[in-house]
């Protein structure tokens, strides 16, 4: 989870730099998205496993009913 946060933070900073025309920042974004994909897959597997074992519980959705006045 910590790796994911760090990677997203650095990608966000590099996106701003790339938008301004920094070519090396654009290259870091391209390589960063590959890392993001790998970390995302690991996170998804771990979260599904935690959900199945009961270590992580889903939040229940709350239904909101609106009444007409």
C-alpha cells in the first residue's frame, strides 16, 4: 500500500512537469505506469485474499430513500 501511494505521488508530480514540456518526466511517467500495473495487480490479489479470510471487511452500502415533499 505504501509503495502504491509513493508511486502515485511521484507520477502526479512528473505529470505536471511533463505537461510543461519536460521530456525526461514524460519518460518517467511511461516507466512508472508499468510499475503501477505490477503493484496494482499485487494489491488486488492481496485485497481479495484478505477479504476472503475475513481480515478485511467490506463497508456495507447504505441505501438512501428520498421522499417527495
